[in-house]
C-alpha cells in the first residue's frame, strides 16, 4: 500500500514514470520487498 500511495503522490507532482520507478526502486530496494519482474523503463 505504501508504494501505491508514493506513486500516486509523485504522479500528482508531475513526475514521469521513469523517475517514479527509479525513486521507488531506490526507496524500497533494501526494505526486504521481493521485486516484481517488470520490463525495463525506457
């Protein structure tokens, strides 16, 4: 739920998806979450 809320807030601030993805990956990479296999962001 935290990730979804973070994405919503960043999207409302006008961030593009590539930057949002980078920030979410950075924020949650060490939090014990298992990454969902997704295609690379272009």
